[in-house]
C-alpha cells in the first residue's frame, strides 16, 4: 500500500462528507425548479446542519444507551460505506476489507440500529416507522444483493474494485442482465433512500412516513448526524449505480494527474442523476404503503430475472 | 505423570467427560437441593470446558478407536473419534459450558423451593449431555441407537419438567412421538446400510458398497429420520411446541446442540458411511432446506410468544444448514470438490454460530421469563432499563442472528453466498438455474430473519412496559452465574465473527475428511486478517478491519462534534409529534409488528380470525396463526392411522367362535402351504 493510495483514501473520506449535503441540495433545488418554485438554494443542507449542531439536544426521559449511540453508529456506517465505493478512484485500500456483500451488510446494520432506536422511546410513530422500514428492507435488501450478484457473476468477483475495472474495460457493450439489474437497482434506490414513490422525504404527515417517522424523537446534533448520514446514503447508492452501470472516468488510486478529470466526470454524473431523480419524483406520486410490497416484489423479481438471464445467456 | 498425560488420547478424555457428567447427575439425585445449583451445574460446566478445550487442541489427530465390553454379546460398543466427531464435540462442550453456567443461576430459585424436582432435573440434564456426546462417539449402529434413544428420553423428561400443565404434557407427547418415528427411520437406514452382512459396525458400512437402489433407500431413510430430529419440513411440528414447554436452559441445549447431533447424523451417513453421493440427493436437500428456512422465518415473524419465535427461527437456521449440505453434496457429486469444500465450510461455520447465538437468545428469554413471568410479547417492553446485562448480551445475539457484520452470523452467510457465486457451471441446465434461485431464497430468508429479530428485540427490551400494573421495581437483572453464561456466549459470537480465518483453518480438517479438499491454502494466503476463500481479487473480507474502522469512525465523530460544538443535553418528555396523550398501549404489539408479513403471505398461514360485528355489546377481535401443515399433513396421517386401526379392529369380534374359526383357517392354510 503506497502512501499516495492512502492519501487518495483520505481524500475520498473528506470528499464524500462535503459532497453529500451538496448532492441533497442539488436534488431539492431541481425539484423546486421543476415545481416552479424558487427553492432554498444549493447550500441549504449545510445551513441546516450548522443550525442543528448548535442546538441543545432534548432527549426523552426513557431514552436508553441504544438511542443515544445510534446516530454515531449510523453516521459511521454510512461514512465507511461512502469511503469504499469507487467514485473517483478504484483500488482504494479499504475496498480489500469489504466487498459488495459486506457493503450490503453494513447498510443492513445501519438500518437495524435505526429501527431499534425508533422503537426505543415507545411512541406509536416510532414503532410504525420501524415496522415499515423493516417491511421495505425485507424485499429491498435481497433485490440489492441479487443486483450485486449479477455484476459479480459478470466480473467473476465480489470485490467492487474488480467489478468496476471489468465493466469499465469492456467498452460500451450492453449486458442484457445488467439492463434488468439496472431497473431493479433504480427501484431499490428509490425505496431505500425514502424517495417518491415509496416515501415522501419532505412530508409532515406522520401516518404516511417511513423514514422520517423513525427519527421523530431526535434533535440537535443527533438529528444533524442522522440527516448527514441520509445524504451520505443517497451518495453511496448513486455511486454504486455509477460503479456498476456507468464506470467510465474512474481512475486508479495514486494517479493524481487524472484526478481532476475523474472528479469532473463524477460531478457530471451526479448532476445528471440528481436531476433525473428530481424529475422522477416530480412525475410520480407516492404509493400507498400497502402497495410498496408489490413495488419491491417487482424489483426483487427483476433482479432474480437478471441473474437468471446471466446464467442463460452468459452475459 | 507426564507419560500418562502424553499417552492420554482424546477419546479417553471424551469418554471421561461423559462419565463425569453421569457422576454429577447421580450426585444430583442424592445431594441436598439447595446445593445443587451452585455446585453441580458449575462442575458440569467445567467438564464441558475441558472437553471443548481438548477437542480444540486435538482437532487434527488421526481417528481413534475404542471398544467397550458393554452391549450385546457379539456386538460390543464401538467408539470412534475422528475429525467430524471432534468438531461436534467441541461444539457440544463450548455451548454446554455457557448453558451450564447459566443454569447454575437459573435453577437456584428452584433449589430453594420445597417439593421441587431439582434432583431429578440435574440427573436428566447431565444424562442428556452425556448421551449427546455418546451419539457423537458411536461407531456401531447399536450403540448409536442406544445413545440416540437415551438422548430422546432424557430430553423428553426435561421438556415435561412442569408436567402438571396439560399443554406441556401434550407438547412432550408430540415430541416423543416424532422423535421415535424418526428413530425408526434411522434404524431402518442402518439396516439397509449393513448390506446383509449382519455386522452393524460403521467400519463395515464404510467399506461396503450398496446398489444404487439401496443407497437411495438408505439416504432417504436417514434424511427422514435425522430430519425429524432436526426439525426439517414436514417433520418440524414438535419444535414450536417442545421448545416453549421446556425450561429455558433446556431449550437452549435442545436448540443449540441437540439439533446439531441430527446434522452430524446426516453428515456422517451422507459423506462417511455411503461411499458415493448422487446429485439428486443434493438437489433434494437444497430445495427442502430452503423451503424449511422460508417457512420457519415466515412463521417466526408472526409469533407473539418469545420462545415460539425463537423455535421457528431455529427451524429456519436448520433449513439453511441442510441447504448448505445439499449444495455441498450436489457439487461433490459433479466432482467440484473445491467449491463443495467452501459450501461445507460455510455450513459447519453456521452450525457452530447457531449453537452460540441461539443458546444466547434462549438464555436471555429465560432471564426475561424469570424476571417478569411473562412469555407473551404483548405484555413485555422497556426491559433494557431494568436488565442491562441481559439486554446488551441479547443485542449481541440479535445482531448475530440477523446476519450483520462484524458478528459471526454474517461470516457464515458471506461464505454461503460466496459458495453459490463461485459454483461453476453444472452440466444440467435446470440444475444451473437452481443455484441463483437458491441464492435469492437464502437472501430472502436472511432479510426476513432480520425482520423477525428486530421485532423480537424491539418489543421485548425497548419501548415502554406494555402492562400497566406491572411492578417495575421488582424486575431484577440476571444473577452472577447467569451473567457469566450470557457473556460467555456473547464473547463466542464476537470472537467467531472477528477471527474467521482461524476458525476456517480448524474447519479445514473436517472438510478435508468429508470432501477431500479444504480452503486452507487460499484462505490463509493473505494472512490471518483477510478472509479470502479463493483469491484476494475474487472475494475478500476483513471483519477485524471493518470493526476497527467503524469504532474509529464513531470515536472520531464523537470527539469532533464535542470539540467543535458542544455536548449539552436536556431530558424532557417524548415528543411524539406533540400528541398530549401517550399510553404504552399505543406502541406496536407483537401481532402488530408482524402484521405486514401476515398480510403479504396470508396464503401460507393457517389464519383464523374473529372480527366483531357492529352490533356486538362486547366487541373483541381475535386472530390466530396456526401451522397449515397440521391440516394438510398431520391430521390426514392421524386420521388414516385411526382408520387402519379401526379396520383391523373389526377382526376383534369378541366371540370365541370367531377366534376358533381364525385358528382353524390359519391351520388349514399352513397345512396347505406345507403339503
């Protein structure tokens, strides 16, 4: 492990922390433009984090150790996940320790902790949010795992680095299995990041919430860490999407000369994807919670179909 | 003295351990009741610890044989200790250590009551442990069946400890019935495997070669017999009844260790006693195992009794283990021994993991039961504040069983998924399709297990207490012995999760014996820190690094936030979106948390519902989830058995003239045959 690869890793660690709220701001700003509003500006999430960190935290009387430590655990999991997905460079030192299955495991760990913390205070909305979150995850997590399986079968490896390198070097060849997997991945991305049509991230109606209902009891720095972690999660999912389906422009770690080009490629991809997400949210409506299992079942089925097609066609 | 120690074989140590347990059991029969819990159970734990330690030290030795001058005149008891037996003995010893330590605290209250059955319970408990060790050591069919029956009977008596309650009697009867039906299957399987030579030792069975028809018969009978004990579909009906009926340490023993003796039986018959494996055996076990897993976890997600939930979760894990064995057999039948070794390693790892985290969870529910006398989740809640030790160790167990990094459940799940992924193309195209479908089913079962376990932990330990008049001050945390047992199991979960390469290097001896291949060279090539089953570029996972980075991230975040901002905190009432009236009844009950699963999978549950009408003066709502296999499978079998016995019973006319007629007709028929 050379020093420059280590420095690349630290660079990515810092980059994701700074980039995640900006991505969220961009998506919100695009939504505002599409809805003919003037919007709050690209830097609004930063202002929100700044405001929240300064406040005093108010905890419920019966909050336990689990409740108080979950924001830190959640933030650490998401930061770790964002640090090892190849965004600007492959062959990061951290990627050797965690492969795609372990990445899904880290996301699952974060989800279980926030669901348990939601049940901790003992309010109706907390357990409602936890129940709905586990409902979404019990189909979304296998779908994500099957999407990764398809990519792993194509590149004969579960290491993200190898997957990116294999798919990037095959040129513009379209894999039929990856096409199905891409649609499934998009559906899972919308579900896991609490986007329309599964969950409205800006709703104030508690009975329609999934993700927001779990964090109703948090305030101040805890809420700031959780919001930051949510934006990191969106960045992680988008980067996974780029790594699996659009891995062009990702350089090798240690190659400082190619860094500006890969950064520019990343920003371009994120800008287009963010706008696409905002467009998708504006054009769809939120589904009833009862319909969410059908939606996710479709995603799971498409993902399983993807890997079956890979076994059938070999591509 | 050192000569004696050097010449001490592992089989002698194992035999001595079983005799020590028997002695402790006999002592328990005569000892004063007050002393049993604090002296005899820790002694049993010490014996288990010594057994586990010596098995770990002697895991790579050559097979050792002993012949005891007991048994039938021409069939003395044969004992044999090879790597497979040593591994399962290690599992037995390690899990029994924690459970016996826990029992020392759990049964103390029982020892102080007058008229309690602690003497008998101590005897039955230690006979149970000894008989399980005998099953693992047996090398001929007779000793195996003697040990198997002793195990079944001693566990039956343990299950029916509180036999004054009718449900417990019924559960015990069902358990005994299915255990004996399974034992008949195992006995018939041994009968087929001895191949007509009349020699029932395993050595003869190993050397013999069976025709394909008889090999299939032997395998199917063994799968039926051992599957009945393991809780495989459709012979699982006893599991959700017997585990809640038994005392909690006994449930932990049964779920953690006894089910694994059945897995040992399947492995022994399939890989060791039968000389060749057919592909369709593997496919059958794969499909049956995955169906069992999905069935178990779906039912676990809708239970409201804490012990029934864990029992159904055991069914799920047994299904995963059997499907792993099936995958291994399938690959082995096609000669792909490298990936078969990976699948077998994953299966054995999962077997070891399950003993630890299921034992831990059953022990945790035992403490909850002791403190609150409630098994129904609808009356529990908020226990993390009064029982911190139990809650923290149960959290480790919950995260482990849900398959989350960096604990042990994730390692075996990771290895199993890698086995599916690395499986090469099989000649049969339909078989090839089964592999990704199997991986999808495994992923689905794992995600549903996370659902069920979040429900279990969240409703029992978190939130507010659901029973209004519960005396909160009376709820006490676990005692010192119970804490010791819980921490032992939790430490096992953590260590098995953080150091997988060391565990795999030990498991390699077993897979080398069974499929003739192991992961050792590739797994340890990159050092003890990284788990790379095939090659670092193909798959690599380092739980210790992951854990360190997460801890580092948490510490860094905490320190930076404290340094740049502040850590000021105020306690207040819960926000709950400003709703003024909050009662604990507004939280999810166990039934409520499982309602989405009940609704989505309604076809697969036997659901009965009573809904109130608008004109009911006292409206009530009741919904019950029953096992549909009772209606589809068990009741028809019971009815046909009754029908057959009634039909045969028509022979009993009760008049002596009819019986004389029967004797006359039989005599004429025999004369006709002879002449």
